[in-house]
C-alpha cells in the first residue's frame, strides 16, 4: 500500500508460542543475516487502539554483525542499507520511512543512540 520506495525496519509476526524478543531476533537473522548480542526493549504499543488489533513489540538490536546470508521470504523487493546516525535522522525528518510504525521505531531508537 506504500507508493514508491520506502525505508523500513526489520519486522514480522510472532510464531505460535514465540516470545517477542525471540521473534525479533529471528526476524533480524531471516531478513538481514545479522545477529545481535545486545537488545534493548523500546516498549510495546497498541497497533490500532480504536480497534484493539494487535500489539507491536519494538526492539533495538545493538552490536549486530552479519553471520549468514539473508533469507527473507517477503513479497517485496528489499535492499539492505547501512546508514549513519545522521543519515537516519535526515531520512526520518524527510519522511523516507513512509509507514508510521517504521518511523516510530526509528525515532524511539534514536533516543538511545549517541553520535
């Protein structure tokens, strides 16, 4: 539903019986081939408070390193980008994260990252 290209974060859904952190770690590995030893919980938020449809569990993966090839099975074309903090801030300010949830998790992550 997003017109054109957009910057996005890693994300996905919980598998049956899976806890949110394990899901985030799995999604990072699947979508990027990266593993991170250090995770910071950024909170959990109602996705649509008026309809009660779902909870988003947001995390910041720190000290991530590539350990495998990406194995994403998403339908859209993806390209992994490595952006500096300044580039992320600029992209966020320019609206390059075109989905509210993606912009939100980046803004929350930036609160915990130093130059």
